[in-house]
C-alpha cells in the first residue's frame, strides 16, 4: 500500500513541472500576454497596434486588419480595401488627412488637443507639397474640380481636363503663367476634345481669371501640346440652345434637319457655329408649330452672340428658303 502511494506521488510530482512548463509556454505564445515582461494588466490595443504599457514592446500576433475583404458584387473577386487611386488628386489619393474634431476611434477631441492638431494639420499640409512645382499641381487640380462642380460637368470631362493639365505641368508650361488660367484652359480644351458644346464665355463666367486669359491659355495648350481639338459644329449647340429657350420637340427636330444641309454648312464658314444653330432655331420656330415664336433676344442670349449677328444669319437662311434651296 505504501509503495503504491509513493509511486502515485512520484508521478504527480513528475507531471507538475510539465504542467507548469506548458502553462508558461502558453503564456509566452498567448497574444494577451507581453512576450517581454509576461504581464497582461497593461496590454493596450490602440490604432490597430497592441503594445505593453509596462515595457513598451509592440506585440506581434494576429494581422492588424481582422475584418473581411471587400468583394466586388459584379465580378465576385476580392479587392483590397480603400479608395482607388485617381489622377484628380495631386498625390493620387494615397496620402491621409488629419481630422478636425474626432480621433481615430471616434472620440471627441478636447480643445487643447484640437488646437495642437490644428497646428499639426497645417504643417502636414505644407509637408505634402514642399516645392512650388508640387503646389502648382495641387492648386490647379483643385481649381479644375471647382469649375467642374460649378458647371455640372461629367466625370469624363473632369478626367480629360486633369490629363491635359498634368501634361502641361509635366512639360513645365506653368512657370510664368497663371495657374487658374491654365486650369480653366485645360477644362475648355477637354470640352472641345469631348465635343461638348460649351462656350468660352460660359466657362469664363465661373473662372477666377478674365476671358482673355482663358483664351490665351487655351491657345497655348492647343499649340504646345498639339491637341487634336475638332472644330465645333452647329448641330452640337442645338440641344442646349433649344433647352434654354424651351423650344418644342418638333422645332428642335426640324432644326437638326436644317443645320445638316450643305447650304447651311456654306453659311457657317467664318461664323460662330452657335449663331448658326440659333438662327436655324429661329427659322424653324417661324415655320413650325411653336405656340409662341422664339424671340431673337432669347436665342442670342442662349447662344452667347448678338442679336445683330443672329438676324444677319437668319436673313441669309430666309433668302435660301425663298429661293427654294432648302427642303420643306
């Protein structure tokens, strides 16, 4: 009996060190315990980093990002998190910004911390664009975004304007020229390249520079960058002018047929295409089912031309109609 008791106590004693060893091994590999000082009372997880307040070591264990990947519902493929890179931002959207009122965990900042981060935000903004050349890129892209928003233009126009401005910036066309003028000229060039009927006066009205400066910047970009801008056609301006003066669909349809005639094309030589479109709309309203005849003043205002120019073009169209050279 005594021999059995002694053997049992010996086996228990032998198992105690192994149990203690396994417990110590578990603590050593447990991410809730510090690997250096072996304590869990001061282990803190903050900003995706787990560190020990006792000794300051940053523990490594699980990945920082424990959430699921974002899956594209259309393709079914996994994609990395975060916004896609874009050329609309000077840094392509790769940098981060310091917030104003909350920290990374969503907690409100105190007044003292808010003032400190206000100074940090200022220096962070300055450090992102340390040179004048980089600042000119950022200011130009911001100006293009403002113009696109003011004119309610689409994404394709925005991207094309950014591409033109970046090409001018990379070729060092900006030194000695106005950043706002080059940015506005790039937007007007993008409208011309995409065949979007926008008048230079319309874009200059929301710009921060004069119309002559925008015109000069566009000519410089068109010449030095060899932009293949197609000439504007009268039919491109018909929908916009018709919508501005509330023309009927029948009048607009007849105007589209009229501006495509070769005889009207001959009148467009040396004249503004928008004035040709406005004169054709006026002629169609006189011979259409428009309840009220469109006035020359409203058409000239919508076409950014004068009533004298519109009247002279319409008289030429009326002469062609009287001679039977236009279709019924």
